[in-house]
C-alpha cells in the first residue's frame, strides 16, 4: 500500500550549528551522515542552493570501480568500492548495487602492455583484475564487434570484476533519508554567498536566508569549488569542464557488463530499466554551462555503433551534462586550506560518485578530530605548493 507521508522533510536553517556543510550532493550528505552517526555531532546543516543532487550527484553514469593507478589512490578507491556493498543495509534503502564488472578495451599492443603494467600495480594493492583476449571478450559480450572491421580493432582488455554500478538517485536519497533520521537539517533553496572568517578562523556563512554561525564549515560543492575560493580570497588549482552524457530508449537486456574504451573515451552500460547510458570525454574547454551539443552526441553515437553495430537503429532519448572540477594530477583536494575550521572536499573531476562512501567517512573524521586521516593525506591542498602531486592518470 502506498504511503502518504513525506520521504524527507526539508528544513529552514537555524541561526547557528556545530557544522555547516555547503553542498547538497552525495559528498555533502555522506559527510553529514558519518558525522552524525559515527562522531555524534548533533547540530549539522547541509545547505543546497537548488535541490539535493542538482550537480554531479544526479548527472553521472553510475559507475563504481577501484582500478586506478597511483599508490595513493588505490587504497582509497578500494575501500570506497567495498563500502558500497553494505550501504543498502546500513542506510535502510536499496541502492541497486550491481557488481557487474568493467571491461576496459585495448586497441593496440602498446595499450595492452600498459594495461598489463597497470594491472600488476592494482593486484599488488589487492584489487581483482584479469586480462582478456578478444575471444574471451566475445564470449562475455556477444554483441561487441571483436573482428578486424572497426578502424581500431580490439586486441584485448582489462577486466575489473568488482566494478559495476550504483543507482545515483537511490544513493542520494538513501543518504538523505538517513541524515533526516539522525536529525541533520537539510536546507534546500539556501545559497551560500560568503564565508565568515574572524581571526583566521571560519565562523559561519552568509546566505540568502541570512547569516548562519558555525563551529566548522565544510565545502563539498562539486563543480563550483572556484566559488568557494573566491569567497575566501584564494584560487584553487582546478579547472571546471563539462562532460556530456546521453541515454537511449529502453531495450531488452543484452549487455551484462560495463564496457569502456580508455583510448576512444567512450563507455556504456545497460541499466536495470533497459536503456543504455553513453558517456565520453571531458569537453575541450572550460565552462560552467550545463549544455549538450550535437557534435559530442554524434561522436558518442559513432563510437558506440562502431563496436556495437546492432545498435544503429536505436534512438537517443535524452542527453545531459555535468560540471567536473579537475586538478592537474587527476586527484581531489581534501582536508584543510589554511583557515581553521574550514575544510574541503573538492576537485573530484568525473570520478566523485564512486568515491562517495570513503570521502564522506574521511571528511567526517577530519572535521570531528582536526586530524588528517592517513588515507587522504596525499590529497591535501599543500601538495601543489610542495611539488608532491599524486601521479594518477585518468582511465
């Protein structure tokens, strides 16, 4: 029987809180949840200027994985991927977790050799990785063209069996409802216009609903980290770049895995509903506009039909884009910024969704204890000034 009570009651902000979190996406909500549940912080507000999930949390391709490269990032993503498994039970909400496996295609012998080297690093970090031949790929994905017909034939692949998908809306509402049960105030339509700083310490925020005092302020703002920098007179080492995605009409199930081509920058998966989500590379230039273009849509359509020729008749029904704040070393910025009481969880590029559980956990630990957790020390802002970048690559 359908329920008539509201899933979540949004609040008007109070005049003061122990912690104010800027950003009502997955990272902000996850941080609030772990603060309330595991660190017993009582008075928390999550401020969102539009609606929860407006940014990248609702504009992604649902992929979760841990097959990164750098020794700094591998343990972090491994833990985050493992945390997704138990979250449905913990949050009391079905997140639709599917560990369907990710197949990353190689189109040349040098690419395949690079994948083997990468796989060795990942296995040493305890991540499950296999290498596949074209025949093995064909058995797993019969609809994929592994012949020599494509301009760049498939010569092999890396298979990450623990990777897969989590429904982004389910994850968002799971964290939001859990926050509501723990007494977190989720305030939508509340825009932060400034961060109050006194004697070198963050003391609160200015909003369109009036000033709010806070013991600590945490920024988890997705593609808008440069706005936080402007408010405190700093320029963060990030570029904001859109990434476009599109989805097709619903079809009968035919694709059991997530298939990607790092070389050609396309990736696709079939959702539980039956439509295909088609992703691609970041746009070629910086922008804060959430637009979609014919050129990028055509590029994605061309690449998917090149390797899945049976899809030539399928219609595209929707497209969207999200904003990605990217650093030069493809790793995020977490922790302090030189102002006491102000912490950051920003610059996740297009891989912020998969990092949600671990990001929330360690951001909450940092806020509650004022100590930088070991697993996120390499992501500190200071690395850009100390010339200690994370040697990651985007895959």
